[in-house]
């Protein structure tokens, strides 16, 4: 009986030891063997390198694509490859993922110095940490790291492991991978980097915050120089190449590092539209993308936006060239680097009085004239009893005066008489009512339903282009690296208003600015066509206005939909400051 218990104990203990010790090891090996490098960063990586230009051919952003790990034809530039090998893992091509000589040297160095001075990790071990583990200082993590490194060395070639490393290593200033570091520090593609620049970036690997050239240029240069000397000693560069690189002045891309100009939302919007225009974007290795953005206007708009309201109130601004649909300015936030939410395209907010242009359009199409009279007096529709702003009522007034004073009663009467179905159809014709579908609910006539700044601004741009609704775009053309034209904007549009109705609507908009509630947007000597809008509690403050061939929409509010202490006049003045600055007008 005791012998049976003993055997059972031995068996149970063996099973326990297997599951506690060996099963996790087997599972770790299985996960590593099944690892697919193509699935890394698929959500944020693009399969091509690109250079984005502004409408006046100024570079907005350059970025190399990450290395294709499995494509041998996609090679690593020579200086780039060996700068990291000299700096991080001299025996990279000679060990099996674990460098026992390096580990021993690091152990002795740390004992002699009395503190943790040298890590001794190979590039393969760093890949194991980057992809499978973390930087916890523990014995268990180190054991896992060694096991994964051995498996990676069996599964992948040295060049593939190096590509994984260069694609994923953090190099400071928000740059993950050598492609992003090249763009952040120098505004260049990987292939454009000089030997000196490559060595400086490679020097960031051990401690990006310590060796950052933006924080301590002298220390960064000192580290660069060490990398260059090591490359010479290791036989990767000649003495002349080393000396020339040591003398080269470091020209950092301070404009890219400037948080105010690092607008990833704008770039991502451009890239998203680029991908939509190209049927097979994986076919191309490099794209030259000409955007419609006016770089100077973009910087002016971003600067002005930061002066609006309190620190935590947000802004958005969009300028559309009315007779082409091209987006010339897109300000998505006061600080798009910190607050990465696109308020131009993704914020669906009540449109307030900016929507009133829709029932007035429907009225004019039904044959109502600008001088026709309507009663601007309190009225209830069953249990719905709306009020005018400040509860001011003007009795019998013309259609043009009701719009100028932004009456709520008159557009509600118009919508009730014409029928909400026609109002909805008219809104849909302008491109509204698709983000938040409109229902036959009377308050929609005065902007209770939400839509995006992009859509409402383009609706007003239609009125500034003689009734032609253009398909908005932030792209002018896309070319390959050999100047092959891949796509070009054809300025697709549809005529949705006849000239007489359109002329009458512009009359309404001009009176609103020159004599009415939108007067804060008026500019001396200029014809401005626009309309303010406000949602309940001043939560959303709008102004959409046109001047010359440009329609610009502005929104101000809190992301959390709190009431503001501002008014739509602030939105109109924001518009006015922006327009006067870009056109050099006196205000």
C-alpha cells in the first residue's frame, strides 16, 4: 500500500514539475515558432515609403516604410546595418542569439564598476524583449528572453532578425523603428541618411532619452563619434569615411520635433485618402503624394486656434476651395500631437443655426420669395414650444429678415408647412444627414441633429460655387518614384441648385454677416457670406463663412459636451482672424 502511495507521489510530482517548469517552456517555444512578422504593426504601418507635399510643393512629411522582414530584395543600407552591429552587438553574425562572451564581459564589467553598467544583450535578445516580453528586471524574464532568442535564431536569418530589430526599436521622441527616427530627427527617408546621421541614430539605442540630440546635442555627438570609431575599428568604414563623418555638422529637423507642427492626424487623413484612391497600394514601394494643404495657412490656423478660449476648450477649422472641393486647411485640435481626435471629420455635434440654410433653401425652391412675410411670434407645435434667442420676437418679418436675425420660429414654420420629408431630402442633397440619420422630428429644422464640420462646411461651399456640390478631397495627385502618375483629382461635382435660388441664398448669408447675428465675421470692404450656429447651453459654437473662392468652417466646444461661457460670435471672430491673416486684410 505504501509502495503504491509512493509511486503515486512520484507520478504526481513529475506531472506537477512538468506543468510548472517544462510546459511553460514548450508553450514559449510554440508561440515563438508560430510568430508571423507580417502581423507586427499592421494597424499603423504602411507598405510604401512616401513624401507628402503641400499644394505649393513644400514637404509636409517624409517617411520610409518599415523593412519587409521576409523579402530578401528589401535590403538594409550598408552603413545602417553595421552602425547598429558595431554599437550594439559586434558578434551578431557569429553567435546563435546568445553571446556568452558578451554576457561574461558585461558580468565582469558590472562587478568591477559596482553597478549595472553593461547589459550584454544581443540584438536577438532585444528583439525577444521588443516583441514577446518587456523590460522587467527579473530572472524569469531573462530565462524567457534566452529561450526565445535561441528559437528566433533557428527560425529566422540574421538579416531578418536585424530587420525586426530596426523596425521596432524605440529611438526616442516618439520614434518606433529606424524609419520613424530618420523622419523625426532629420526629416529624411532612410536611404537619404548620411553616415554621420546613421551613427547618431544608432547611438540612441542604449538610452534614447539620455542621448537625445534635442536634449543634449554634445552627448549625442560624443556617442555618434564612438559609433564611427567602432565602425572603423571593426572594418566597416575607411579612415577617410570616418574622418568626414566626424567633421559633419549635425542638422536636426527641428520643425518636425516641434510639437505644434507634428500633426499626425493631418498626415493620417492624407494617407487614408491615398490608400482609398489606390486600388493596389502594396504594388508601390514609394509614393509622392501632393496634398491640397496650404502649409502657411495650416500653420496660421494652428497658431490662432491655441488662443481661443480656456486651455481645455477645443477648436476645429476647415477651409475648402469652393470650386474644386480641395481642402486647403484642416485644424483638428488646439494641439493635435497631444489630443489625437479628428474634430473635423469624427466629431458629430448639433449644428445649431448653421442648419437653417436647409429649410430656407427648401422654401426658395418651393417658390417663396425673400420679401415674403412670416409671423415671428411664439408658437407651439403640440407640446413643442420653441423660443427665439433672448426671447425676442419681431412680428411680421420678411424671409430675409428672419434669416438675418436667426429666428427659430420662421424656419420651424417653413419646415412644418413644406413637410419634414422635403427638408430631410434637401439636407441629404447637400451631403448632410448621413453621419446621424435625420428623422421627421421638427427641431431638426433649427439644427438639433448632429453632423461633422467637414460636411456642413462643404454644404456652404456649394453655395459659394453657384450650386455645385464638389466631392471634398485633400489630394491633388499621387505619383510613383519614377514620376509615373498614379491618380489625379478630377474635381467631381454635381449641380444641386439653380443659379437663382443660389443667388438668393447668398443674399441671405451676406445680410447675416453685414447686418445680422454673424456680424462678428464682417471684414471692412469685403463681401462675406456666412452663418453662426449655437447648440443648447452654448455647447457648440459654429461659424461657416465664404470669401472669394474659399469656404471656411469653425467649431468651438468641449469634447465632453459641457456648456461654454463663449458665444457663436467667438467662432465668427476666430474665422475673421484666420481669413484676415491668410489674405492680409485689415480687421
